[in-house]
C-alpha cells in the first residue's frame, strides 16, 4: 500500500460516548486490563479515550463527547525525540511504534500534546481464562515499553497481504481493513480510510467538511503545527447560536 | 592578599600527604556510613528492576519526576569543577591553587551520579546500550535528532575530558607520593606516575597542558548543560518548557549551584582535614564575591524566563505559572526555592564577615543547593502535571520511597567517592601549592608592603 | 641506551644548581645530555637553562580533525543508512548533526592533547635512572646522561660544584 | 611574553620602558596632546560633514511623517548599532578594573570616551519616540497593556529614562575617572590663560589628597557597576519595546540577553579598533602586545558566545516547528534576509573562530584589529537584518497568531543612507572632539602602574612582578 495516507474522520455529532470503541480497542490490541488500582495510580492504559465536556448551565446542561486517539501527526513532536527510532513516521503517513526497540525513556509521552501515549509501568498479566483471547497478530508488550494507537496496523497489513495473495485490490471501507474502534462504533462516528485516494469515504468527507464554507471539520490543537491525520467534525447544535469562525475542542 | 603561614616544601608534603599515607580516625566511619546509604539505594534499585517502574512515583501525565530532577541537579553540580578550575586557571587567579582538584573530583563523581540517575529512570535499563551506535551488522542506528542521544555524547565527552584533566594534573603529585610511600603503595604510585621526574620540559608541558585543557574543556562544559536544557526546551508538548532561554538559564543555574557546592566542599576540607592553613578566609572571601555576581546573573535570566512566560498572554502558560506559584503543593515549594536560592544567601554574602567564615559559607551554600534542587523540580513536574486542553488528564505527583532512596544514594555516592579519592590521592594539589610559595613576592610602596605575584 | 650512564647531583638552592649547570656546560656537555629535576615548576629560565621546546599544539588540531570526521561519519552515515523520517525533519538535519560533530571534535581534541602531553614529556619511562626522593622535598637535581667514559668526568664536575649528594643511575636498583 | 620582559630595564616602569618616573609620564603624555595637528582638524571636519548629512537625512525622513513605522527600520537599526558599539565600549574599561587586570590601564580612557557618543544615540532616539506606535494597537508588550489601567506610552517612557540614564552615567564615569588628569592639565597650563580657567572648572577642585583618591576609587567602582546595569537594562528595554513587540509571534525569551551579549562583543571590537588607530596613526606605541593579547582572547571568547546564544534560539525554534516560530525563522533567517544572515554569520563567528585559534594570529597586533573590523561589519548587518525585518512586519503586530505574510527585503532609500552614515560619522566626530577635552591616555593610571609593576632578577632570569593592592 505504498501511496497510502491513512486518516480518520471523527464525527462528534454522531458520537454518543458509549465507549464501545474503547473496549474494542482493548481486546484487539492486547491492552492489559485496567483495574481500579491502575486508575487510582493514574496509570490506566487506553489507546482511545472519550473526552467528556459539559456545556451550558444547569438545568440545560449538555454533554459533549470526543474520542481522542493518536492523531498520527505529520510533524509529530514525539518522533524526533526517541533516541532509538522506536517511533517514526512511515511511508503510509502513520506514526508507527516499534515495541522491542523502546527502552522506556518516556520522552515521547512528554512531548505528545494530545497525551495519547501510554507506558507499561507494571508487567501486564492476564488471568488464565483470558490468555487464549490475546490477538496473535499483535505483540504482547512487556513492562517498560511505550505504546499507543497504531490505527490497527496489523489489520491493514493483513488485508494488504490477502489482497496481494488473491490478486484483488483493497477497497475502501472494507471491514477487515478498518480498525477495531471504527468497526465497533454503533453510530459510525469513526470513518477510516486512505486520504490519498479521492473516492474513499474519508477523503470525500475530509474534502467536504474541511474546505466548504460552513464545513464542520477541524484539527485538534491546530496552533501547535503538528498537522494531524485525524479530522474532527463539530457537533451540529440547532439550539446553539451561529458561531461563525471555526471553534475547536 | 594574605599572609602565608607555610613556607617549606617538607612542611607542605607532611601536612597534605598525612591523610593519604595515614588514615584520619573519622574517615572509616564516614565512608562506611555513606557506603551503607549507597547500598540501600542499590537495594531499592534492585527492587525497582524486579518490580518495574511502577514502584517509582511517576504516572501518566507526569512521566518524569525526582530522578530526572536529580539528574539535572548533579549535572549542574558537575559544572562546579570546570567553572572553578578551568576559568580560574585561565585567569591565573592566585586563590585557585588549593581548590582546583577538589572541584574537579566533585565534577567526576557528580557526573557518575548523574549517569546513574539515567539508569534508575529508564524503563528498560538492560537495553540502555541501544543508544550507542554499535550495531554494524543489523544497521540499526540511534536517532541522532533526539536530545537523548546528544546527552550521552556530551556527558561522555565531558566525563572523559575532565577525568583526563584530573589525571594529567595528578601526575606530579603521584611522583611526590611515590617518593614518600613504601611497599605496595609505592609500586602503585610509581606505575601511576609513569616515571615523572620533574624535568623542566615536563613542568613546562604541565603549565601548557593546564591552560590548553582548560580552554578545551570549557566549551564542552557549556555544551553539556545546554544539551541537558534542550532535553526540555526543544519540544512543544509541555507547557512552560518550550523556551529559548533554557540553555543559558540552565548554564548559569549550574554555575550558581556548582560554585556553591565547591564552597561547601572547601568548608568541609577545612573542618575534616584541618587544612585551615591552606584554605584561608581569603579563599572564602574570593569565592563569595564570585558567587554574588553569579547569583545575580542567574536571577536576571530567571526573571527573563518569567517575563517572557507571562509575555505570551496565552491561557495555558499563565495558568501554569499560577499553578506553580500560588496553588498548594507547588506554592510553598516555590517560596522556599526563591528564599533559599537567592533571597537568603546573596544578601548574606554582601557582608564581609559572612564571606570570610567557613561556617557561614557552608550553611548559605547548602541553602543554595536546596533551592536549586527545588528550582529544577519546579521546572519539570508542574509543567507535566497541567497539560492544558484535556482537564481530565491533569495528574498529581508524589515521590515514592524508592525514588527518595535512589536520590539519597546519589548524594551518598558522591560523598563516598570524594572521601575515597582523598584517601588514595592528595585532594589539594601539592605542586600547585609549592609553586604558590615560590611565586609569592612583595613590593614596597613607601611604608606599606603590598603582596604581589610573579607573572611569567 | 645501555652504554649511556646517568649521574645525579643534588643541590639545596637554585643558585648553586645554576652555577653547577654552568660548570657542566663548560665541561663540554650538550643540551640534550643534562637535565634539571625540580619538585615544583620554577619561572622559566630560573637556572639559566634554554627554553624547553615542545610541539604540543599539533596534537589538538589532529585530534579535532579526527573527531570531526568521525562525528560526520557517525551522524550523516547513520541518518543515511537508516533513513527514517521523524517529526517531519529532513533526513540529513543539520542542527542535531552539528551538535554531535562538535562533541566529537572536542573529544578528539582533548584525547589527542593528553596523548600529546604524555608523548612530549616522554613520560612512560619505567627505568628512572638516577633519581633521589628528596627532589620532591625542595631539593634540585642535576642529572648528566652520557656514554660510559665521560660519566666519571661529569661526576667530578658535579662534586666540584658542591653537590650535597651524588647518585649513580646504574648502581641504583630502587631509588631511596 | 618572556622575551619581551628582557628589553624592560630592571626596576619599576609603566607601559613604556622609558616611563620610569611620574614626571616623565605626565610630561610625555600631556605634551603629545597639547597641539592638535592639521590632519586631525581635517579629519574632524570630514566627520562633521557626515554628521550634517545625517541631520539632512533625518529632516528628509521627518518630512513625510511618522505614521508608517516600516520606514523607520534603518533608523532603529543604526540607533541600536550605536547602543551596541559605542555605549558598550566603556565596558572594556570597567570589567578589567573589577578583575584587577593591569593591561587595561592604557586602554581605559579611550574606551570610556566612547560614552560621549551617547549624544548621537539621544539625537537619534528622539524621532524614534514618535515613530513607535502606542500600545493601543493591541500588540503584546512587557507592560501588559490593558486599556484604562496601563499607560499606552509606557514603553516610550521607560526606554527614554533608561537611555538618558545610560548617557548621563557614561558622562559621569568619564568625567570622574578623568578628574586627576584634568587637574594635571590645569597645573601645566600657564597662569591666567583661558585653558587654565577652563580646566580649573573641569577638574572640580582636584588636588589629590588621599581622601580624594580613596573617594575616587569607590566612585569609579560604583559608577562602573551602575553603568553595566544600565547598559543591560537599555539593551533589555530597547530590544523588547522597539523590536520584539513589533513582530507578532516572536516569543524568544533569550533575545534581550543575546542583544546585550552581542553588544559586549561589538564594544570590545570598537575598542580594539580604536587602540589600533591610536597605535598606527596617533603614534601611541605604548599600546602594545599585552593590550591586544588581552582583548584578543576576550574577542575570541565573545565570538564563541555569539554563536552559542544564536544557536540556542535557532535550535529551539527549528526543532519545535511551531507555525509562529517558523514564520519568525522565515522572516529573519531563511527568507528575504538570507544573504545578510550568511554575511553576519561568517563575519561575526566563522572568521574570528577559524583565525583566532592560531597563535601567531592571536598574539599579533594586526590580528585582533582585522577580527574587530569583520565583527563590526557583521554586527551592523545583523542589526539591519533584525530591525529592518521587524519594522517591515510591524503593521501585523496586533495579530497574536503569528506573521501572516513575509514582506520582501526592504532596501534603504537615500534618507536611510544619510541617517546611517550621519550617525556613525557623528559618533566619531563627537569622539574626536572629546579627545581635545580629555587626555586620550589615562595618565594617573599609568602613574599608579608605576608603583605596582616591577621587573626583577630571579636567579638567572628577569621576571615581571605585579602588585595586587587589596
């Protein structure tokens, strides 16, 4: 998939905050189980998290949900600081994380303004019954390793190999290609695809929402200049007064 | 400048080598206590290796804590040696003579303490060697764009540079020790001094080496702490870190805390080894005056950093500064930092009585180093706790017992290192002091006799 | 070297040593045959001896050049051999390279300077020849190293110049 | 150095071997400056004409009003150049005095006289007050402007106070340290002559009692320290209020310190050039190797420091890749002023770096002089690059996001050239006039050196003995 640039469009209007994507991601990528102790130590491991923001005054208070995952930025601040190339930007526009190269300096996590990088403080272990549930395509990380959302790169590679083996091409929206979170999203808020090929769903959405006059699209923390590959669409709120310029976050 | 009370070489040899050939009675107790604390630290490190980084206090937003603060602190102290010995050698200040080697030895051991901090801090220390460019077959090379590759190259150069500098300046004293010792130590000193006999060309090379190596190590000293500051300054992730002032600010902070550490070691040398004849109140007076200038320059850069933090008028930056100064856990720390690092020591140093007494200088410089340790803590941890846009990700940080033990062990390690070095080699350079007695002279101006020094 | 023998005369003060040196020079010994040994550096020319020549300044330059080249190979080489794009920075990003090359240059310069010092002062010299431990206590030694026949003449000159003690290198197994 | 000592006769002598007693020093130094030669007056008048050109240029500039700040780039650049070279030159007299370096004695007066050029800075500063817009245009500023609470013209107020204080302290330092020499001129001039009356007033009743000398030492120390603090404050205020606030998105905490550090370097360069001029053309051969060797080492260290300050900000901006910081790099380095940046970088860092490491170059008289010419040229173009670039974007100062559009290179028009030439020529003109009032070489410091500098036989060699009075 040489000339691909994987990206995702997250429609905040559709997101209900049901955390289905979070659970799907945990099971797909062998993420250790976050029990209460880990949460209290602020060491929980969630590659995708739902940021919940309350708007308005009581009584008409509205909850806004925003799934935040690794933005796979083009000028990622986390990549140049890793001393062992454990994270870099590959040709498919993704910020890849090589687990066995990481020596755990945690410098990259400090530099991520979106705070989507997670560190294995403890040795992850699973009860006996869950051991077979681990996904064979994803390495099970040991302690001392940094990890983050990888757009389920194992699924992209898998569909790529199958396509090459069968001589077919990878079409857009193929459920085997989509990351676990976008497949699990009941309302289809997360659309994933190749931003470079025009007729992919993602590219069409990005084109419409980012460049139209009243497009709802924006990037998270745009003023930092990281150029993320994830586009957020603003929630359509008929009640809210017309906000002309593009608000964000 | 001062009236010398010692004259002959024999007297100098006797009093400066007494503690190297013999053993002061307090020495064994002090070293074993420090070794005990150091071993406790190693025990804590073993426990961390076994359990994982979880035993430390670091958590998700605050990935760096006590250990990186300690790393920056010890790198700061390590610049004492070069700042005092290199610059004073280049300007040929007479009061440098008894102090240069103690400062350089403090440099060596604080560098080793700093590097051990990196070993404690890293998630997989058994893979730390991957930062070195050694992998010729597989072609997996380190990423030289990362400040964490600049660090080992700079600290490595500085460690090699200053240890070679100490060794070269040590050769003549090893020759003196070889002549005074007997039996096994004599064989060791004879081999270590490489057969130094004191010919005039060897002495000229010692003089040229002192100037040349100082001139070479000085830019390395500047680059080491600039690179340590770029660990924080270069990237944009953390509020309050991405500022261009960090390199000079960290350097002048390092000089401030480093020279204070040298003043502290001088006071200890006067009390422990009873060298009050060699480290006279004039030495404390001179280093006190130097400290006033360094502390005020540091305060100028500190003010610059704060003015430009507020100058940005950006919400996140202003709220970080407010969190650092007025909110509970950080506010009192900031207050103690401001008082101990500047507002108690510097006014105290203005008085000649304070500058000339080892006791006062000892306590004011300890205050300075407490303040500077807090300064690094207040730069690193508050910035990490409050990453603005995502309020749910704000975190708090409290050091765990393992971190406190590790930090204490680095202090014990440096103390133990200096004591052991002082047992094997003379802490005050012999030939420098003897040269001092020869270059002493006086000029008669009417009734008054003005102290003078012979210059080449 | 075996045929050459060294004899040491020990003097209390600088002036006696300077007179002895004049006597030795009058006795027809060249500059490379005699040496003044002192326990501490004296101002240059205090004994009337010629200014010692040294070519130490070449070493740091050679070292700096080697360090620079090694730094260049390390930085450019690793980036080109392992061309991974990180943070949108160019493959051959100059500022980080300049930092590492600067450190390499300085390291090279320092190491070669130290090697130069040890070589220039011909230090690793295990057989000490004529030496007396009182030199590091303030005495001044004047050694004359010539071939066997003339060493006797040197010894007479030294005793004539009022040396406190004479030490013969070939008789000393371990200097006392 | 050692071989030079042998030419000196044994016993006490000042910088010139023939100066072995106080009378000889006073006679020799004061008689040399009694009558000014014809060529001196021709040269002074040439620089006077340049000053007149400057005034014409300023009038041409003022004719089309002060509304468009972009026009004032070159004037601000040359004013900052004056503050960088002439106002920083006295530091060469103050710093070694604190560090008790004996080589500074013959150089301290020529360095201190440069504070007279503060007049030109004041003249240039007055129109700049009108050119700088008030804080109401919404730009960021160190005074945290808030309508109604903060005075909108506070940058003008504080910078004026700082510059006036700097010039006044500079004059006081020059006058106080020259009192003994003025008294010496007074005593040599014939009774009842106009010169005597003038110098009696000038020397403010100096008769040389031990109380006066003790006073003198303290006052010079305090004035020197105060001058250094004022210099840093002026560079701090001028570089923020008249430069950084005009460029949106330029948040560089280091630049005020860089501005001051470059000033120290340019000040040392100015003094080295003055010394070379005095030695070559005015016959003061006493300014010898010691002086050029001392200042040469200082110049080498300050050139390295220039690179270190520049690289600290460049590295943080280059690495961070924040849009507003990339725009600043584009404006000042990569964009319209790239050739000027290369010129500055080479002349201020590369040339001093690769020439001063060779001993024969560093220890010569002409070596440091060549380096100072290259550093002065480099500093001038550095100031032009920064100030003209900043003033060309000053209209976008209100938008806190960052620079929207990078304007093309701004070339100087006739008025700018006149102002620049007039300012530099005027400074030299005022300097040469001042040498007619104050003796160019510090006479009493040479006499003091007589007491503490001694050549003595040390067994078989001659050594230099320097007294260190507490």
